C-alpha cells in the first residue's frame, strides 16, 4: 500500500503563517518602541526613520504568510502500512498500528482535530486534517476522517485495501 498524506489546506497554511506573523509584528513593534524610547530619553540619538514602523508592522505577517505556504508540504500526517506518522519541519513521530486503539475527531478550542489514542492511554493530536472557523475550515474534513478511520480499521482488524 502506498502512503497516504494529509496536509493543511493552502488557506489553513496561509492563515497560520499570518497569525504567527502578527504575533511577530507585535513583538517587533514593542521592541522597536522600547528601543526608540530608550534612545530618545537616555541618549541624544535621533528618532528612527518613518519607514521603520510600517516595515515592523507589515513585514512579519507577510513573511509569516509566505513561510506558512512554503512549509505546507513539510507539515501533515502520513499513513502507511507501518502506522501513522506526524510530520513537522522539526522531525516526525511514528505510531505503529499495533499501538493505536482508537481514532476520532474531537473539538479542541476553535478546531476539530483528529486524535489518535494509544495502548498506553496517551493521545496524539494529528497535524492534519483539522477544521475550524474562517480560514481554518476544511470542506473535505469529514471525508478525510472517514478515510483515516477506514485505513485504521483495515490495518487493525485485517482486510487491507489493495
């Protein structure tokens, strides 16, 4: 059986990148404001040029959106005969089918995610598929969960798809 891969949709990747970029912009603007105040009040330095503030405000969200779209292929979940593999840019975690006892969609915050329950009692939240509000919505989420459930049952109880 070939590996099946589930990745975030491009809208999800774009929104996640922009969200992280906005957080970066808040940090950058705060650091810039603090540095400007220190420079103006305790030294005789001049104020920064006017173009610095738009760069600090809009640069990180744009870079975050670009990074989200570019990293999209490196995120997700791979399903193969060996088990379920969660894939991130920092590494991968594998759960063999023999240790998976349940697989279900659950509500976590504003998202519906797929959780894998293991023999040890631990649960693993998959990177994809997931669905949420606005840009985090995945119109094919239910089909993907059904496919995951079918693959898990086929591997766990026999009758592998060909």
